[in-house]
């Protein structure tokens, strides 16, 4: 059995396969995912797993150097974004209009991790970093 926190085999394989600057998305349950983009669907029921729980699991294994969100998420005071931003510990966060965010996924994402989160715009693109000094 694995010793590290992340147990989901497909998610663990995805993270292990990422290189520097590759991008993955943690998405709410409503974000449209283009058919050509790999989908890891964790959604069980609305709210489970949550965006924050999923982000925490991913961050336990992935080095992240930057993030991207839809600027519309900032107009929501839902508590989810505040907890997510705190977990990113001051990393640069780019804000895009939601439509541009969705286009970015179609063109750039290695995979989308779909959660059960039912908070509007609770989606984040994570850019992989490296575990050594450049």
C-alpha cells in the first residue's frame, strides 16, 4: 500500500506524469469538460468530494508554481476561494473571464479533476512546478 496521502490510482498516476509547466484543473461538478481532455471524475454526490478537500489531496503530492481562476469566482463570498487561496500560500494567481478560462482548459489542460463541489466558479488551473531549484 502507498505510504503517501493520495490513494486514488488515476490521480496519483496523473500527478506523477506531469512535467514543469504542465497544467491540470480542479473543477466543480458543473464545469463543461471538452471531450478531448482527460477527465478524472471524483464526483460522488453534490458537495462530495469538495473542491477544498480535492485541492488539499492534490497539493500533498504536486509541486505547484502558479494558478488560474475565473475572475467571476472573486464576486462570490463562499468561503471556498478563501480556503483555496490560503492553501496556495501566496503563489501567483491569474484571473481570467470564465469564457476565456474554459478556452484555456480546452487548449492547455493535461486533465480535469471533477469534484462534487456545487459552488459556482469553484474551478482552478494548477501549473506544475519542480521539486528542485531552477
